[in-house]
């Protein structure tokens, strides 16, 4: 009998988590060749979701609760759940009910009957705000550009992976996990399965602008040095343009001695080049800061307590 390990990061979901877990349990019980464990990670949620999780765990020993000491974010919360996984297949789902759990077996099929290592949902239409759709497009472009994600591949909130993929992912100990990068550096045998995304069961999303920006920066710097290479290229181009501009200025002055000096153009060029330099220094500083934090062994997550975890 194979074990399905569901990992659910929880934040602000006291009104939805019971429904999500009950739908998962009902779906797995449709087949006798699969058992389950549900690992819920409370990412220091400000509501009463921890109480709901403890009550659910008291009724079902297959439901495990990981309570983090503070809010670390979705990806570190996933890593905390991964640390106690015991199953053969690992399923990632959200706590808001948008993942179509009824399509679970269609999602697992490429791993059972084909040679894929990861299978994930591809939604016909994403049931989220225009801001989140924009953020998803930016994140997808960034993944293609920085870490080589195939153009036709779409990463979403509902996926299943083989155990060996998880074993490689949990070897990553740095404090800035980025799930797309971690999966792509293990395997490219990934399949999208088309399905319909649900509306949220209740409430609103917690992924605000600050969290989106943090995710984009993490994606830019976690698994690629391409931004530094782009900075070097821009610096070279500015140097070439500056040399050409200086040469043209000297030639014009020799041909037309009385030509007026363009103070405004000089200031504009200085502001432009100065801005580029500051951006590049900031980018380098971001890399150096992350190196410093990693060398200080800053934790991905801190587990405060666990329930039903042996």
C-alpha cells in the first residue's frame, strides 16, 4: 500500500481548513491501495486555525500538526512539512479550498502510469484577483528567464511529486527556499494536468504586495547569478555609450569651436548612469546580504510544537 503525504501550509484559514481536510480524506478513501497522512503547518496564523487543527488531529492520528514559532512564509512552511513526510507521493495543496481535490487521481496518474516525476495542475482559468494574476505572470517570466523553466510549463498550488524529489529538496538548508527552483534543479520530467480551479471557500487571499515582492526577489537571487551578469552587461554598454558620446563631443568641439556646452545633457546622463550604478550596487548588496545570513545559519523555520508526529 502506498502512502500519500499531503502538506498544507495554513495561514488565516480557520473557516476553510476543516472542509479542505475532509475533502482530502474522503477522496483518498475512495481507493484501498492508498493510505494517507495530512501534514498541516500553522505558519503562526493570527486566527484560531491552530485550535481547529488540534481538534482535527485529536480525532484522526493521520492528521499531523506542525506549529511554527513565527510567520516564516509559505515556502519555508512547506519545507517544515517536508521534514516529517513519510509517504511515497507528496501532494502540495493550499488551505483555502481552491485546489480541486476531486482531480487527485488524474494528477497522480502520470506518476503511476508514465515516467514523470512531478505532476501539477494547470488551470483553465485562475480564480484570483487581477493583481495576483499579474504577479503570477511576472513570476512565470522570471522563472523562465532566471532558472530555465520551460515556457509551456505552469507551476501552480496543486502538485504531486515522487519521494526522491522531496528527498533532494530537503537537502537545501539555506534560509531562502524557492519551490520552483528546488523542483527544477532535481528534475525536468514534469507534467501539467488541465483542470478547473475552485473559488475560495471563504475569506480573502493573504498574498499581498510585500509577499509578492519578496517572492520575486527570492526567485531572482536564490538559484541564478544571471542578474549579476545582466548588471555587468549593462555596465559595459554604458561604458561603450559613454566612450562614443565623449568621442562625438570632442569631434564636434574641434569642428565647431563655438558650440555651447550642454550642461543639462551632462546632468541627465549623470543621473541615468548614477541610477544604474545604485541599482547594480543594490543587487550586489542583496546577494551579499543573503550570503551573510546563510553563513550565520539563519533557520528556514523554527518548529515550536508538533502533534501526532513520531
